[in-house]
């Protein structure tokens, strides 16, 4: 490079120049003068400085990047975690309310089962005469009107239903979050897990039977519906039945339970039976069967909790309701009837192709039980759900009421137990996704079950749209 006239260096480095070793040897004074200076500078020295600077820069960048990664992977503080999960619970409650409340509001504007129960609530409020042995829904409406007399009865009814709709969403999100949300994780993973748990809870709420091609998505007797929409007492019973079922699984798995969960189970079971006894008449025999099996196999379970939390409340309320409904005209309630054994009479009166519709109602739970047979047959929750549905479907097909048997009051047992079957099959399926390795055979199982799950969810979405767009009335 020409360093002659006109050359101007782009960078000027003003540093003291250290003498070479030869010059230092010739002049001993220089050795003392430059003692303590850094390594030799000059062309080689400048390169050394650059190398050190680059190394320091790389180390500082790496340290900063590592610090950011550690912040991302650091566990979320307990307070922040609680706020995120609380937001998930609120979103689940809102989703359940949006799913059901608009349809309930539509039913309250026309003559339907909803308005009939509102008239029962008015009767209870004015005469203090029980319209039916399961009076919880009507009593809550009357209580709200008593507290706020300016509210119409239909407004009070919608408020009561909204509370129980939201409670169903909250309970399902609690169960999915227990499976999917880690106890300690980063904020990003916590948000993702909570979102997945919310989607799973909404999917379970949405699931309906797969409808045969060519038929409308509106409710029709013959299928087993997780949410039939028409009955407000069913909607009140639903979250209470979830509480009782979850308690039953806990008591069957543990050898000892605290008093709090036992009292909670007793209250939920009693309230559920007073809302609608359709679930409790399935719960009591199913629990007795499973407890007997565990007793024979010498497997531990909490006998005290099952007895005090589930069985005694069930038999006490059911006995009272049986006496009130089927004990004669002096029983103290308006509703009087009797039970008869009439195999398939109600279902055949309203529908055909019962075997196909039965199978289309339970495609996903049956597939889960078959595909994961080795674990499913030992799973307490899935076996309880299967037993519940066996009793519910049995009542639906075999029993009827002597007066007005076409109304199909035992259908509700089949509906609430197929909902439980959806719930526990979906939770079991999520556990398999988390626990089983993703090998080729396992992936095929997961995909097969997931495809059937999507069919039920799709049917539920179409049913929701059909109800929102239909002209509502009595079923």
C-alpha cells in the first residue's frame, strides 16, 4: 500500500510503544520505565487487543443470553401463578356460560320445560306447596325473588342457571389443569398449559353424540345427550353430579380422607338429589359395586367416606323423594306417579335404529376403553364412569312411569351418565398422552381416539348452532 503523500489512516491508535527486547537490553533504563505495561503493542499487539475484546464481548453476550434464558425458565412466583390460574377459571366459567345461557334465555321466552319450572317456582313462592320432590331449582328461584322482589321470576331463573353453568366449566377446568399444568414451570409454559387445559375443558363440555347422516342436529330421543338443553333441573344437577363423581373416585382410591372432603361430598350429593335424582340413583349402586370389588380384592378404599359422603345422603334423599312421589296423595307434593318395568317402551315410542344411535352416542369412550385396554380396565375413574353409564342406560331402556311414561323421565339418567363417561374418558385419554411414549403404535392409538373425540366435539358445535338458530319450544 502506498503510504506516501496524501495517505490518511482511517483509525489512529495513540498508545505508548514498548521497546523491543534488544533495545531494552541495550538501554537498561528502558526496562524499568516500561515495567508494568501490557503485552507488546504494535501490529501484533493490536490484534491481541482485538482478540481479547472479541472474547470479552462474546462472553458478555453469552452471559446476557443465559441470563435471559434463566429468567424464561425460572419458576413462576406463587402469587403470579395463582392469578394466571384464576384467569383460567374465569375463562372456563365464561365459556360454559356462553355455551348454555343464550339457549336457556331463548327457552324462557317461549312455552317450554324452563317456563313450566318457573311456574312451579311461583307456586312454591306463593303457596309454600312443593310442586315436586326434587325442588332445589324452584327453591333457589323463590329465594332470589324473596331477596330481590323487583326481579321477575324468569330473571331469577336465568341467574340461577348461569351460576350452575359457570360451576360446570370451573370444575372441568380444575380437573384438566391438574393434569396439564405443572406445579413449577416458566411463565410461558404455564400460560400454554393453562390455555390447553381451557380448550380441553371446553371440548368436554361441547361433546355430543355423533348424529347419523341426514338427521338434524337438534335434540331427539334415541341418542344419549351429554347436554339436552331442554331441562333446567338437569343443568342444576350437572355440576353437583360432577362433584359427587370426583369425590367417589377419590374415596375409592384413598384409604383415609379428611372430614372436609367428606362433608363437601355429602352436601353435593344431597343437593344433586334434590335438584334431580337421575344421577344419584346411578351413583349409589355403582359405588357399591366398585367398593365390593375392591373389598374382595383386598384393595384399600375409604369406607367411612363412601358411607358418610355418598351412600347415606343418597339413600336418605332418595327414600324421602320416593315416599313423596310414589307414597300416595297425602305425601305433601303435587307430583304423584308410580314406576313400572317396560323394556324399550319409551325409546321405541320416539325413535328407531336404537342400537346404531346407542353406539354413536359413545364412540369415543368405547374407543378409549378398547385402545388402552391394559390400563383402562384397572383405572378406577373410567370403571366408575362405565358402571354409572351401565345403570343409567339400563334405567333408560327398562323403566318408565305409569302416568305420562312418554315423557321419559328416566332418560335423564342415561344423559347425565353419558356426560360422566365423556368426562372421565377424556381425562383418561389426556393422561395417556402425557404418560405413554410416542412410538408408532402409540401414535396410531392416540390419533384414532383423537379422531373420534373430534367427531363428538364437532357434533356438539353443530348442535349448539342448531339450537341457537332454531325456533325453540317443548321437546
